[in-house]
């Protein structure tokens, strides 16, 4: 099977959430009391997120094999995804008696104001990533929408000559312009809705939610800057 065919097959295995999916009532779940009225629905419960991450870790191990890897965590919204992905990779590696080791580096990207992506995309982090040279790199991103941020990051890290770069995206928004920019490993393909929770924020709020939720209009106005 060619690389393109393998990537296409993997992306087809992503969990697709339909445009008309209403989510679950927030009253069915525990969530911080201070967000009362700020959430429209629970879109993806925490347990479903964790199960999907286990599947992504399995796919990464099948592709990488016994080679050591570095994981580039894209902050801030990706820290929970990165942590849980790395822990799952390590746990599954141990179950196969593998000697795989992982190392995590951190970088921060900023391109949102309120709920809108801006043209001013900033890369905030170590300028010298020479430690990536010759390494197998997994870049973990919590969410990919237009793909602009992902492409800018890949251009940045490729300048340090890693041996191989793969991107793991927990959420990919279903947008026409993102069709050619899918990550190598996709957790969920979701409609173009603004989601928060599981470290994803709206002006630094909602990171403390365990579930991925859709913010309500009341929530947007309450925390708007």
C-alpha cells in the first residue's frame, strides 16, 4: 500500500461527528459550577476522548515500531491531549515489552481572538530546536481547522532536520480549505463549531473542563475581551 493510500485509510478511520449532532445535555455530566449557563452541550465526553487517544497511540506505535520518538506539545490547548497521548504510548509500549523511550518538547502557538482565528499567528517557544535533528517527531495538536497553524509549525520544525515528522490531531474541523491538510493521525472530525474544554479555551476560560463542549452565546458574551 502506498503512503498516500495508507494515510487516506487512516483518516477514514477517524470518528466523524455529523453536522446535525446536538451533543449531550450538560445536566447529564459533572462540570464546574461556575460555568452554569455558559455551555450549550457536551460534545465529546471525557471517556470517549480517552478511548480514542488509546487508538491513536496504538496507530503511532504500529507505524513507528521500536524507534525512540520525540513529542512536540503545542501549548496551551494541547497539553492534556499530549500528556494523555504520551502516557498511552508508554503504557502500550510496556505491554509489548518494548524499550521505546519518549521525550517531550513544548511550543506555543497563538492565533485566536475570542472565537475567531486571526492572520497574526505567533510561534512562542524555544528558538533553537536543534535537538530535533535526526529524530522521529510526533507533533500533537488538540485542534486543526484551516490547517494554517499546522503548516506554519511544520515549516518551522522541518528547518531543524528531524528524521521523520508526523502530526496527531485530536480534533479536525470539517472545512473545505482543510481537506488537503489533514494530520497523519486524527481523533475526531467535527463540524465547524467553537468547542472548549479538555484544555481548549475561550480567552483562557474553560480549560478546566474534562469534556469537550460547545460554548453557549451567553458564555461567549460573558468572557469576551
